[in-house]
C-alpha cells in the first residue's frame, strides 16, 4: 500500500528528480532504523492512504466503459 501511494506521488508531483531525492533522504537512507509509518509520514506529510491501492486493483471506470457495461446489461 505504501509503495503504490508513493508511486502516485511521483505521478502527481511530476518532478522525478526532486521527489526521488526527497524519498531517498527521508526513507531510503534511514533504512530500518525507524518505523516505516513514521518515515512515510515524513515523506508524504500525511498518513498513508488506501486510495492508490484501491485504484490499482479496481481502477475507476471511465464514462465510456460505464456506458458499455450498461448497454451489455440491457441485452
């Protein structure tokens, strides 16, 4: 869940170098010396979110996909 949340942050921030450096200094360089949840909070500035993992395993339907599903159900 944390990895997908962090991956989503890379997409949202659209600056891989800056985001990667922040990830490296706040999480990766720390190793297992700190609790993962606390490192994550330092990196993201918030608690973990389940949104990214939900989108990964059950992506939201697009309008077109939703219309096609409705048409197939009527048949």
